[in-house]
């Protein structure tokens, strides 16, 4: 059973960390894991409990713009969790990239886009998809999967009910704080 978890915290986490050591990044990541990302991981646990058959291997795949969260989640969940803990992400829009990282260049942007598309495709291979509402790449990955009843849009402060997946129609209308009327 493969469960994709996408936690988008926002562009501010893409800024290079200054005056922070690895320990404080892990501490920051654990705080995020216990607060903003907690509903996503609780949802994954519920989906696993509901849909895994006895003896079935279960993998959680995490994509996030927060390196601290990826490290903390890997520390907490170990071999169960697959995530990239080696690639610091950049924003894929040139004007945003240069705002958060003055050294940003076209080669960096190309690598950032390749990484984002690769993560999206890996996310699409999950059986179930849990994501933050303003995560466009995660939403696209869930849509690319073509799997009905596999999407769980988790909002801040909400959880999920395995018997109540988000419909494709509703997922398509929940984007970057834009809501269908």
C-alpha cells in the first residue's frame, strides 16, 4: 500500500536558513510535524488502518517544500517513509526564486523544475493522495494517477475520513485559496 503525503507550507520555507544548525532544523521540523503536518500524517495512519491488508507492506511517500519537515518525518517514521532528505528546494518561478535566493540562476531553476516534476510523478504512483489545498504539484500528481476515490484534501485543523475522499470535481475547485461558489 502506497500513501502519498504532500505538505505545502509556503514560499517562506524555501529561503536559505541562516544561523541555524542541523539540530534546530530538526527541532523546527518536529514542531511542524506535530502541528501543521499532523493532520496529514493522522490521515495517512487512518488510511493505512482502513485499507492495508494484514502482512501488506506499507510505504508513505512525503513531498514537502520544508527540508526540516522531511528530515523530522524520516527520523520519526524511519523505513516506512520515503522522502528526499538531500535536495534543498527552490521555487520554480524565476521571480520568486530570485526573491528567496539571490544566487538563483537558470540552471538552478531547471533542476528545481525537474525535481518538482519528478516528485509529482512519484506522488502520482501512490494508491492514496493526501495534500494541502494550495499544493498544485500534489494535486496534479493525484489527478495524473487517474485513481477514483484516492484524494484526501486536508485543510489546517481538519482531518480525514477514509470513507469520505475528496471528489475530483471538488479537488479541481480547491486551489490556492480559490473556492467554487
